[in-house]
């Protein structure tokens, strides 16, 4: 900053410094810059200023007259130091600072020399990159609270690779792997992050249970555990029977999570056993006594269409109907 030593014999008493974005600037200063300081000795000490006003379009630094003076016919090098906000940073955004030749926003106290209306040249800084480096994984979207086996979660869990202050590292593209607290089998539990974000759209559990999930990736700190996910197959609802001559029309409402319904009928009492495997070992037949034998009864139906008519029953006999999902 120059005082050109005109005939006034006075110093330039700076009262305001204004910095504007350069043409290459892409960072929103209001969201990126937390503070600004000025120094005359490279940062060993700092000029006492008022509170800088930082907006997307400018940095305005008020200075009390006398705190920053350029001696008559002399010049001083003024360094500007900035520090960034903890959060809200945009990875790979560019900071470029500019003092335009016109409408520069520099002012001086009337008791000293005034700034020229137009500076000889604009002053533009180097470009500086805001570089977020990931150190941990965080959960951006919690998974569904409930899930069906072998079915994509209704709400896919999403994880982000961030620095310590949760700013996303958009350069991060490494593999992210999910594990669960119950060691349940899973499908599609690994995916590559895109722009620092890993979305597990096709994550499935192959067994039932209640678990949390955690994401890991290389040297990053693992994510915290998610909220609970209950993986289960629930019972049919609305079950009923309308009896007729040697037959009964049985009905039900399918649950939201199932492959098929298996119905077992037994005379005199209900079955107490449960099916094994995936149900493929059992064959249903609506003619009582013709399906696969099961715990003193018979499998009468496998499928998903309600109602069904069970025949070959004996009038006056009580039959117990059990539904398995």
C-alpha cells in the first residue's frame, strides 16, 4: 500500500480494507471463511481492526484511524490471513482474492492522504484450493427400522467420508463395506463411494434378527453403529374359516414380508412343530390327507391366494388350521 508523497506531507490513515472474489473464485466466502486478520510483519503480530464483515461477495475490514498508517511518501506490505470455518466447507472449491482497480472499497481518514479513486492495477491473489481430507465415516441416512429377508431395505443406508468436522471429501472413491452386529448373512454389503458418498441401495439380509450396521473403509475411522434394524418374517393376519358340508373355506391376509404361505390342517388338535428349511420339502393339497404329512396333520396349501377351499373333511370333527409364513 503506497502513500505517493504528494505535497500534503501527510500519512495515509487506512480506515477500511475491502477484498472481493477473483474471477476464478468458486467458494462461498460466507460459508467458508471464519475470520480474517491483517499483519505488517508476516503474521508475528496483527493489526487491531474492527470485526470483519464476510459475505459471499466481499470481505470488509473496518480499521480505527491510527491503527494502520502508511507513512508519507512510503509503502507498507500488508498481509491478509484467513482461517476457515469448521463445517460447511465444499471440497475442491477455490479461493481467489481480488482488489479491483475501480470500486475498490479502500478508505482513509480525512486527516491524512486519501486513496485514489482508481488504482493503477487490480491486485489478484494466487488460487487456493479448499482440500477436505477424509478421516472417518459418518451415517448420512439411517437404514429402515424393519426389513424382510432377501429384500432391499426400504430406506437404503448412506455413509459419507468426511474430515473431523464432517465436511465431505468429494475425492474419496474407495470401497466401503458394511458389517452387522449379529453376524447375519448379507448381500450387496460392499460398494465404492462416489464423490465421498456410499449408498447401499441393494443391501439385503439373508437371515432374521435385530442388528445394527457399521461401515468401514481402509484407514478411515469406522462409522458409528446405526439404529436398530429388525429383520423378520411376520404371521398372516385376518385368518378365518367358513364351514360347509365336508369342507371349509379358509381365508387370510398376506403379511407384507413373505414368499408364500403354508397351511397345515390337523384333526382334534393343532400342530406344535414348525417347518424346516425354505418350505420346498412340503407339498400342499386341498384334499385333506393328500398333502405332505406334518406332525399328525397334513399340508393343505402352499401359495399366496386367499381364500382356498379345503375338502374331504369329516362332518362333526374339529380341525385346527395353522398358517406358516
